[in-house]
C-alpha cells in the first residue's frame, strides 16, 4: 500500500509541475500585448515604389512642447505627433478629399445624425497591442471631458450638446450627432486615436494631460502612425523609428513606411535652418521665407526647390474692440473710440498697399487678401467679394465722414485729428520672431503716415503677444496670422463666432457686442448644419461680405508654400495644407545611394 500511495503522490506532483509550467508558458507576461489572430486589412497606397531603409532629417524651429495630442498647440508638436498618430478618416493633403484610414468604411444615415464607422481588422498600435472599438470610445470620452481641456473639444459640440458614440461590435462604432453637420466625414480627421491600454489608468487618476513629455520612455508611449518614439536628446534632436505594425502598404505589398528613422533637429532660426539644408545636414525644408527660398533657388545643386502655390495662411491687422474693464488704461479706452468706428477701420483698409506687401515681403510669391479665404481654397472663395486697389482718396473721404480732420505743421507734415482735436496715435504689436509680419507692420506704418496717423510698431515675444490680445487686452492693434488646417471653413468657426476664443478683436463674448457680429454668428451657425454645399456656400459668402463691410479684421496677404528637398528624396510632393512636406511621410524614401550613405 505504501509504495502505491507514494506513486500517486509522485504523479500528483508531476501533474502540478506540468500545470504550472504550462500556465507560465501560455499566460502573457505583464505588459506583453495580447494575441490578435484577425487578418490585417492593410490600406494599399498607389504611387511611386520606394526603397526601404535610411533616415530622413528635418529641422524644427523649436523643440516640440509635447507628444500628447490632447494638449498640443504649437506647430513643432503637431508636426511630430502627425508622424506618430493616425485618424479614423483622413483628409488627403494633396487632393483635399477624404479617404479611408483606420476606418475602412463609413455610412451616414439619411437624416445626417448617425455615422457608422467600421475599423480595419487586425490593426495594432506601435507597441503591438491590437486596436479595437474600445480604443475609439475611450479616445472620444477623453476629448469630451471638460477636465482634460483638450483644445479640440469644441468641435465635438453642436449647439453646446456633445455627440455620443457606442460600439455595435469590436470593429464598428456608431456616432450620434445632436444635429446634422455640414462637414460630414471630414470631422473625423485630426483626432489621434489613443491607446486605452496605456492611458486609461492615468486618465482615471486625472493625470493624462501630464503625459507625453519628450523624455518619455519609448515603451510608455504608442500610436498608430508610421513612426514611433526612439530617442530624445534635450536641445538637439528627437528621433522616431519605423513602426513595424503600421497599417499601410505599397502596391507590391511592402509594408510602409520605407524609412527606418525620421529625425527632427532643433534649429532655432530660419537662417540657421537654411545653412543646415545647404550643408546637407537636413534632407527637406519647409516654411521658408521668400528671401531664403530665392537664395536656395539660385544655388540649386543637389536639391530641388518647389513653390507649391498659394497656401491657407492668412495675415491680418485687427484693432482692440474688446470691452474695457476697470484695469484697462484710460489711453487705450480713448483710442478704442476711434477703433469702434467702422469708417475708421475701412479707411485704414483702403490706405494699405496689399500689392506692395506681396512684392516686398514675399518677393511676389504670395497673394493679396481682402477676405478670410485664401486663393489656395478655390472652392470656398466668394467671387462677389470686391478687391479694390489702394486708395488714399477713399480713405480720406471715409475719415472726414467719421468726423476726423487734418492739421499741417510748418514743415508740411500732416497730422490726423479726431473730433476733439486729439492727434491719432496708436501702436501695432506683432511677433518679434516672425520677420514677415514685422515687415508688414512697418509697411502699414508707412501707409498710415500718409493719412497723418502716427503708428508705433512694437515687437513682442509671441507668448506675451497672445497674453496681451486674449488676456489683459492691453494693446491697440495687432498684426497676426493664422493657418487653416483644412479647406472646409468650419475649422475656422472660432475666429468667426463672437463666442470663439480666437475671435481676436473681441474674444469669448458672452453675447455678440454688435448687431453685425450677431448676424455673422447666425450665418455661421446655420451653415454648419446645412445639408448641401450650395446652402452652406451661400451662407458663408454672406458672412464673408459682412466681415468685408465692417473690417474687424483687415486682411493683408497670404504667402505661397515654399519648400525644398535633396534630389535623393523620393516621392517628395509638397502640399498646401499642413504638414507641407511630411503629409506623405510613409511614402518618402531615400534613393539607393542615399540609403547606403545613412547605414
């Protein structure tokens, strides 16, 4: 009996050991991605076939502030994040049309209130974890959370009501809108889908906005873009490496991207960026000023310069029309009386030589503007909007009608006086780091001097400038610029609407300050929800005409998109929408000699 009991015990021990070993080998270790046996539905891209390998080096004017798409506001951060993240539906920066992305298909209900998106099967984040509908639900939950303060949140609100979403299975998400939305599927571009497995816990702890520092360890950050984090050297560079799980392929079935690495160098000035490009340290260059573009064009050797044509940047002058507070200096309140007079603003507009701005600031590589929509956005331009030439006579007539007069000094210099006999003197603030806008302000200063106005140009550090305009409101006038990220006008609604934070001449109003602002609000709100392009265009044109009539923003000029690349860079096709040269970064490649040189 004893030997028999011993054998039974031995068998039980062996069985337990086998069970434990089996559990160890079959159970995922902590942090390892779960298995996803679904077949990958890769998106196949047409175009020139490239060669795998090599690194592409790009210069950024400043270090990115963050890798976190929830809080990114600066251009360098957006450019880096764009290479690391992906959206549900993508706006092709070359065609400006929507195309499938993470969502392989979508369907809109007849009433325009319900959007059903179907995800591609078998897709993974850059750390190997599978993507499914729960990641999408988590992403929009975070964007909609007021406590996160995501700058994009307003785009998910319709008359103040948020959209809602639910999943019907692991690959299908239904978005329910409170009202039909004229933008349609374009609204899904630009929303980086977040990895729930990495970010849910910090989100629940209220720490998600603190994540995404450049020094984040690569295994703590993941996205769905063509590249993932590899290395950060403070003050010098950020290195991204190829995402082996990226969900796009070329027509031969080769998984993209072609490049092994994408390197962002931190180069503090435009001139320094040009020197790095000339010396061969960087491979592509964009956001060039006209002067540097001309210099590089005359010296073309192993690189090619491309003027992609009119972009979506609009530069403008605006006056401080915000309501004064107890803290507002008395002299600003006094000058605001001039600025609130529509004929004063119209006179200033009539006196500005826009053609000279294009000629002297952009060396002819740009276009004069009389409205918010640039020539690069042909579909939404208002053909009825007048483009009057500069006219000092017209300006003087308007000022006279508004009660202004002139006096002459013994030396013949004229001075414009208001109805109380006070000389018209004010300052124009602009960014000290933007040479083009500083030149514009100086040209405006000279134009208005011919009307007897004394204008001082005050360069400010950009953050100080924004603080003056949006917070303290202690300024007279400002020259600034913005870039529309899409051809559809709804991306600029915060500029138009009186309640918008970038309604710069008087931001974030509780109620429209003037009847014409209330009318613009009505028109823009209506076009947001109109069902056809023709309806939206008619409403949007009328809003442009009101803006032209009352001139709260005096539009100046729009530059061409000026870029360049080494001749060894394949598939280089700059676009007029951001990011200008990296919009197709997954298809960029280095020709054979260049690949060998970087190995």
